[in-house]
C-alpha cells in the first residue's frame, strides 16, 4: 500500500480574535469558524498570553481596548523568535486615521480592515493573508518579504459589521 503524503499546509487554520466588545468578538469568531478554529481574547493581556503559547495562522485585532491598547499588543507580539512573530494581523478598526499610526515595527503582514466590514470581505481577507503567509513559509526565496511592511495594507469593505 502506498503511503499518503499529507500536506501540513492543508490543515484548518487557527485564528485569534482580539476584541473587547463581546458582540463584535462573537460575530467575528462565528464568521471565522467557517474556515477554521478560533480563540477569543477579550483584552490585550489575554491576547498576549495566548500569543505567547499558541501558534496562530492569523489574528484580528481591535486597536481601542481598555487597559492595554491594540497598538501595545502589536508591539509586544512582535518579539523576535516568538511563536507569532510573522503571523498576519488583520486590524479591524473604526478609527479612520488609526492605520497610519500602525508602523509599530511588527515583522508580519499588517492588513487594515475599517469598520464596518462585511463578513464575506473579512473571510476573504483572512483566507488571503493565511495563504500568502503559508506560501511565504513554504517557499521563502520566491516570496521574500521585507522585515516589516513599509505601511499597512488597507481594504475598503462593503457595508456589514
């Protein structure tokens, strides 16, 4: 019997939603569960604890949270050699000027998704970010990325979330 070669990149993605508003966190998590596993962090401290011990394929981040802001979470999550050092981050924010201040030295890809965001757009952006990160990991020479993006990528969503 021939052995089957399993593709390690074919597994369902694992994602983290960092959002302090329970209804928005639940909505984001429900949408992302259609494509993989989802953990929820209700504040920046919980997010850092999960990011320190769990490898994620992507995570969403709210910038404006009490106690520990999304900006501070992003800065601390970019620790060299950390398990999520280059994991794509999708910043979901209602702050139209917030994306300009996101040059926090994060090594991974940053995507900015302004609220409101449609669920279909969210899922498509997360899938794209994960696929791009997996391709880069599998073939780093073909998909060479700078140590950090010059500026975050922005998306204009349809009405939704």
